[in-house]
C-alpha cells in the first residue's frame, strides 16, 4: 500500500538512543523519524551495526529512549509509566532473530504460546488451550505433536513458526520482525515469508520488517527505509527505491545484491574506506567519508530527509543524477 490520508498507526519522531559506558557515548540511533500506516509493511535495511535492530526495540520500548517520541495509535508511548506501557504490550509484539533462544527452553511449546494469554488473563484455561491449538495450526505446526514437547526438539524454521504463534495469540496490531529469517536456510526463509504474508492479510497486521537481505525486504515491503550509522538516508516505495535509488549508499547496497541469473553482468559500486566509529561519527553527513560525491558542504551540514518525488525521501545534499546541490522542499 502507499501512504494515504489516514493517520499513521506508528509515528516515530527524532528518535535517539545513546549508550553510555564511562566517558564514552555511543549514539546507536541519531534522530530517526518515520511513519507507519495501518496495514503497511515498512522494511528497514542497512549494514550490521547501523542501528536498525535498536530502532525496532526502541519502538516497542524494549530499549531506553534517550530522546524523541514514539506515538502508537494516538498514544505517546514514551510518556507512559511502566504499568501503563504494560497495558499496551499486547498490541505491539516482536519476533526475534534467533528463533531457538527466543523461546524458553524450560517450558513446553503449549506453555510458551499460552504465556501471553496467561499474562493478560484472557479466558479460562480450557479456552486458552483451544486458542493455542488453533494458532499453532494457523502457522503450520501440528498441535497434537507440539504442545507437549520442548522447543529444542524442533528445527529453526519450526521454532520461528512457534514464535509467530506466540506473538499472534496476543492479537497485536503492530508486529516488529527483527531479522526473523536471517538464521534460517533459504528454502525455509521463503516458507516463513509466505506464511507471514498470509497472516498479515488474515489478521490485518502492520509490520516493521528489519533485515539486511535486500531481496527479502523488497519482496515483503510496501516501503523501504535505508539506515546508515544511526540515521535514515533514504525512504521510498519499494519498487521505486530499488529501480532508481537517490542516495549513494543505497546504490552501493543494491549493487552488492546477488542476482540469481548467471547471464546478468553486475556492476558493483565498491565503497572506499572503513565504516566510521559510532563513538566519533563524522561531522555533517555521516556517509561522507565513504561517499564518491562528497564535497565541502557535506562536512558542514547534516542532510535532512526531504521529499524529492512523491513518497520518495532522501537525506543527501547531492542526490544521484544531480550534478549540483538542490534545494529540497517538503510537501505540506
């Protein structure tokens, strides 16, 4: 789907997450802003260490936010007390990267999936069992074989299906998927992604899908946000962003993606230098030390996300295909 006049389900404004150790300050997330609309899937991509997982965890308040606002369905989560936030937990769920370690090894599958229902005291014991069995069936797990067994007795793909069932029994509106298929075999990845797409339509879910695999993100996302060293550098519709990237970093990421066709000649955009340290990031544009288009202005001014074409935003003083600085304006 594309952005509409509907109010966003999730609105993140100037999100900052800083870790402090002694005298060192690491700004893992540095002023990230985006909106996520009902029924939409927003893919968040970037190289390891860019802050995308921290962003996802901060959105559902699993990470302490240094500054900024996270508004969910009209409620500002950052202003809630611990007990008030607990009341919102069932509406925001997360699926983690490692499907095995995310499940309690001391509890049987039936207990693991039923735990959210027990925490929020939904239904009687018999009703919870019926919900658990129904949800396991929905994700392709035979409840007769699973409820009495431990997570260690299942494969990684089966454990991820169980994790999805556990998240969905709470009837969430927003699902944050943090690298949920990166630990799985390629064939299993396809099965899990197809399952996720079916469940999204069936339960009218809104997804924040975090991954580093560009092919996976393109196939599942309506829009894609590209992150580099704690900041968003480009946001746009999936097809548009992949066909015509505006940021040099996005172009480099896309050129590194493999194409399953031996007849295709790939033109790789090799970035020079090493990624800078998040402890002491470069001034101005954080990508400038590796950017082939960097100029003096890039060291002096921090580029902000601005809309260049409808729905397509970029944080760059010299977007691709532009030879001179452009004045970018936001739409009303």
